[in-house]
């Protein structure tokens, strides 16, 4: 395909996406054109006549977006807590709501690192490594094990750690929750699958068709992973340690009961940016 000027290509991409009913057409068009043409927003403003050769790649990306693929799946990355994280087939796309969990536990991570010279973190269901990597990049004395059952997710998390320069303080470990985990940790964090099996079919197409089912499905009532974590945490948490969990918007009561029955106290709860219950923090 012939080259086209950057400004014209941006307008064309926006029109194609808007015409197909894509909600954030202007934003998605900009992300896709910039990514595949290797240009920036400043280039579009300062040099709209700059020729772009990657017209075919951009058209193919627009086709995928119009077919319903989320824009970050097409780009192959998503930004989280100031980090650029690569995605792969079996990783959930990290969501801004999960940053609430990082914010909730980060003061404890810093305080533990000051007091103990280290903060050992276990991230159960690490996916891209999002939560663990946010914490170890924010606290130089923190070290984390990212656990997952997916080999693909573990490889992606390890590659993200390498790209962020923290691979000496992050290890990716294949384990069914605590099954292969040894030792005690100051902090256990998890954003487990928490959607009930029957609700998965009602999710938006972009979630249902492109996020891996294993990252979403929390069993018949969506609470099974919380039961697994509550029953195993006692063998892996240091005295005075914390458990930080992301939850579904209607799970605050049920998850609190599960952890209280296992002997923990709810020490804090947080809402996400949309005002929904999103994070619970338990102490021993
Ligand atoms: C909701 S995703 C969270 C991913 C990442 N922590 C984040 O917040 O973006 C849940 C993750 O749990 C993993 N998982 C599912 N079942 C698991 C199990 N039995 N043991 C360990 N990890 C599991 C999935 O593969 C997926 O990566």
C-alpha cells in the first residue's frame, strides 16, 4: 500500500472506528496509528504531513479492532502503575482498578522493608506480574514470587520483570495456589479469578472473548479461589503479615466471612475509582 500522511491517516482511522460504532474511536485510533507507525502525539501535531509507510499494518489493526478485539490486545501491552507490561494469550489485561490494591498495601511494604530490611511478597495468580512488579519497582528492598498455573503467564511475567530491570527480585513459580510454595512471606496479594462460572457468558464480548477464562472463572459462586487462599495462608504468612485481595464489587461480605472464619481480621477496605468495593486487607 502507498504511503499516506500521518494526519490524514489519523483522521481516516478515527472515521473507520467511529463508523463501526467503537466507543473510544479517537483514542483507539491514536494508539493504533502511533504504535504501528512509530510516531508520537507530538509528531501528529508538529508534522502532520510526515509520510507513513505502515499503512497495511494499520489497516489490519483497525480491522481487528472493528472485529471486537480490545485495543491493548492488538498493541500487545498495557500500562499499569507507570509500567509498560507485555500481554500474552493467557494473561489478563491488567486493569486500573487493580492499582487500588497496590496503593492499599504499598505503605505496609515500605514499612516492612525499613523494619526488616526486606519485604517478602507472594502474588497468587500473577498474570503479567502486574501487582508484584508494581510493588518491587516501588520498593527496592521488596522481593516477590509471582505464582500462576499458566506457563504462558509465568513466561510473560518473567519477561516483564526483566524488561523493568527487577528480575533479581522477582521469580515466577508454577503452582496451584500454595501447593508448591515454601516459606513465609510478609505480604500475600491476589487478584484471583472471581466471576461465577454462570456469569461469564454475560460479560462484555471484549472480556469474554479475549481475557483467558482461567483468569476470570472463580467457580460456581465466584468465591472458590478466596476459600483456597484463606485455608492456605496460615502456613505462608509471617506473624504480623497482611493479605491484600482484589474482590468483585458485590463480594465484600462473603469474602470477609471466609477470611474471618479462617481466623483473620478485616483491617481495611477500599473502593475503586468507580466507587465500587474493590480491595480488602486482612491481618492475622
Ligand atoms: C484475574 S487474573 C489476575 C492477573 C494479575 N494478577 C492482574 O491483577 O492483572 C487471575 C490469575 O490467576 C491465575 N490462576 C487461576 N487459577 C489459579 C490457580 N489455581 N493457582 C494459581 N493461579 C491461578 C490465572 O491464570 C490468572 O493469571
